[in-house]
């Protein structure tokens, strides 16, 4: 069954509690927190304090933290202590991804690796055994509301062809039209921002996406 993780990057920042209540009541599985440092991507977003507040207010809602930052190693403990369930770092950051992924697991969080559109699976093949989740970016990271990059679909197949057996997540431009395309290539977790937070019927949208995942067999 497809897991759905609304991205709070698309939520009204003045109403994060209200919007998280709305998504939780609509039946989301996780909450996706896009952390941006204005270096790795040209945008700035949430901090460990935001994660801490979300975890305290919603202790039963898994927090899927996506670090779009140049030096994630300096913040892994802060996000783990704040209550992150999963921490995903980018394959393109400077430094040693092996150490990052081992550290995330040692902190008791789900280790994830994210690939920008320009990063092929072949470049991270040796890292895949260390990952419980791989996040395929279907837009250039940095902003919500962008158009889905369908040429990323083969990347999901390439992950399985490389022997990766963990969760495959996609992020960027996902909506009721693009999620079925990803499901046909083995998607496990859908990060959905604009489509869900701008919807007045998020439950129906999530139910429709899950129904599409049941129909894929
Ligand atoms: C890009 C962000 C977005 C966001 C979801 O760095 O990671 O992909 O989560 O955006 P939309 O609004 O496209 O669902
Ligand atoms: Zn993300």
C-alpha cells in the first residue's frame, strides 16, 4: 500500500499546526519536512526547533526529514533528538555519505539517500545497502509547486535493477495524475506538497492515490 507524506513546505507557515491537523485527519502516513539551508538549494526553510514542536504536538505522526543542506552531518543529532523518524541526506553533499548514513542509523533514525535529477543510480550503487529509503527527486530541489519530471521514472527501475530492496520515495510535482505513473515503476512513498495543501478534499485525494496503488497489483 502506498504511503503518503504531505510536505509542509507547501503549508501556510502561519498555520502549521492547523494544516498538520488537517492532513493527519485526512489520513496521511508521514509528514515530510523539507529542510533547506540556502546553500545546497537557493531557499531556506525549517529548523530542528520546528521538528521538535511538530513531534511534541503530534507524537504519533512519523516525521520524514529531508535535509537539503551542504553539511548535514552537523545537524543529524539535532534532528534526531528533535524527534525525526527518518533522516534523508543528499548524495551530492560534500563529505562522506557512508559516515552520514551510518550516523543516521546509529542515532535510531531511518537512513535515507536523496538523488537530484542529475544524479544517476550508478553513482550511488555502493551506498544503497546502507539505505532503508531512497528519495528520487522529480524536480530540482529547492521549491514546491514545480512540474513533475517524467524522465525520472526510469530511475526507480534502475534502483531495483541495482538490487536495492528498501523503500523508494519520490518528491516533486506529485499529484493524482503523476502518482500513478510512479506507482507503475514501483513507488512506495509519495511526497505531496502543493496538490494536497491546496486541496479542499485531501482525504479523497489520498484515498484516490492509495486506490491507484492497489490497482497496480
Ligand atoms: C523541493 C521540495 C518539493 C516539495 C513538494 O525541494 O522537496 O518537492 O517537497 O513539492 P510539490 O509542491 O511539488 O509537491
Ligand atoms: Zn523533500
